[in-house]
C-alpha cells in the first residue's frame, strides 16, 4: 500500500478532534473489556493509519489507561499497570480507610501537608475536620474537591498536565510548582515496593512524587501490604528515604523488622 492508498489520518485533522477523542475512548474500552487489542485490528476497525494507532496508544499509555506492547496494547493483565483511579479506589476500601485514619492522626493543627494523588491519601481528607487548621498542598482532584468544602483548610492546588487515569495533575510543570513550597510532612503511596525500593507505572508521576519528597521535612509512605507483592516499572526512591511507613498487619513481621533495620520506622495498623 502506497501513501495514496493509506486510510485517512483523522488524528491529524484539527477539525476532527471529536472523532479522535471518541476513537481513543473506544480503544480504551476495548482494552478494558478484552485485556489485549492488536494494532492491526484497530487500524481495520477505525479506518486510520498504523501511525495514528501508535499515536493513540502512546497518548493512552502516557495517561495511564493501558500498556503499549509489541503489536498492540494490554490492560490489567500487565503487572506494571495498576488501573484507573476508580479501579484503585474500589480495591481494599476497608484497609485503605484504616490506613488513612491512622495517618491522619499523625497530624497536628497548623501544619502544612503535602498529599499525593493516591486514593488512600484522598481518604485522609475525611478526617481533617478534627485537626484544623491545616494548609494542604496537592495535585489530586479528589482531595481538592473534598477540601474545598472544609472550613479551616488553606488549600493550595498544583496544576500542570491533567491525567484522567489518575484524576490528578502530573509532569514537569507540576513538579516545578511543588518546588515553590515547603511542607512539614508529605503523605504518599506508590504502585509497588520491591527489594527496598519504590516503583511506579508513570514517569510523570515519579517526577512529581520525587519533587514532593524534596519539598517535605518529614516523609510518610502509606501502603497496604499487597504493594509489597508487586513488581514495578519506573524506580521512584529507596524505602529508606522515608521516615515512616504506615502499613496494615498483612505485611509479614520479618519484613517489618527488616524495614526498621534499614532506618524507616513502621506503624502497623491492625485489623
């Protein structure tokens, strides 16, 4: 097939943005439904060029919706893909609620707090009414929405490029904004903790989380025990860079002792 025979590249047409967005939404839904889609099938189904499909998959991967693979894209079957914010928020809700409550109790009125985009940190905001006043800095829209309704909260929202899969702002501009602030304490989570190191699925997210770590006097990592059973893609930071780990009692006692031995305190939240 020569250039004149190639299917029309609708992604390049400024007046077809709606068509492009609809196509990407259908691709996202297909990956979610089937677990894997072939690039060649997407070309045939949507009547676009292979280059357009690659651009669509690159865009959806950058936003955290899927993982691009050889010949197509995969969804939840990849160990490096951890799902949308809605999927993550619905996983282990009771455990996350206990962790969030325990973490919130570490705060004192008047502190400046950094919250990342994790669903557990978003749950912390439910407990801030007993700790006010607080200054809260965050890039996560769920936390921003919750805190706009709470008196006694001085809210600083971080902008940048919006990532729908995380419902948060990520990337270079967000990281640059973080550098303008100094917080008493950071609360954050991550995709995986493996061999004493944190990992995440998104390089843009890693960029922002590292900036948050640099901006905080005290660093608190909140993770349920399943994060220690996963593998990761992008290295974020050593676990030893955190002052405290808040984890549920599903983490084996020997691993808790090993973490403490490397210099990070551990708060084990019981059932």
